[in-house]
């Protein structure tokens, strides 16, 4: 039986935001199992409406497999202006999306989660590391409290 590590952490860093009025190269990261789902398409429509001037670079369109991503991501990560990520319906992201988010964070890029209510700044989220050996359920995202 694998021992599961559960720890919650919150990141605090320079608050940056995506400016909808400025054309930017925005990388779209999402869990691979979500790529060909209606949920992904709905989020993409929502993102295009929120950032109408952005040039969206979708991971699902850029990379055909993991090896392709490992070769291409280091170069692309230096060319993007912001990163928006989607989470699965049960709020998980995989190891690859987490890697992309952390790379963008190291570059102090604006990072947002796109959920049902819109763009959520990265610094307002909390994450739980559940299992370092599970590539698809690597990190669980907890959304900030919102008043009704």
C-alpha cells in the first residue's frame, strides 16, 4: 500500500494579472484526460471571451505526446506572457500542468485558474499534494472562499 502524503500550501508572490485589453501569448494548460471533453471546450470559449485579444497557445494542439512536450516546453515557456490552467471536475491537475505552472511562477508570469466563475489569480488558490507517484492526480486545487 502506497503511503499518501497530504499537505496543503498556499503561494504568496507578486500579484500579477492578465490584462484583457492587451494582446498576449497566453499558454493554456489542462489535464490531458480533459483535452477532448466538452468541459475543455466550454472553458476555451469562456477564456476567449475573457481575453479576446490574446493569442492562445493550447498544450493539446502544440504537443502530440509527452516526449514532444519535454522537448518543446522549455523553449515555449520563455516565449509566453501568461499562463491559464484548467482543472478537472474533481479539481485535480497532473504533474505536467503543475510543472508548467511552477515554471511560469519562477518567471513571475501572470497565472490564473479558469473555473466556472472566471479567471482566478494563482495567489488566491491553495493546493494539496496528494501523491507524488500519481501523474494524473498530482495536485488538488482548492478555490478561495467566495461570498454568495
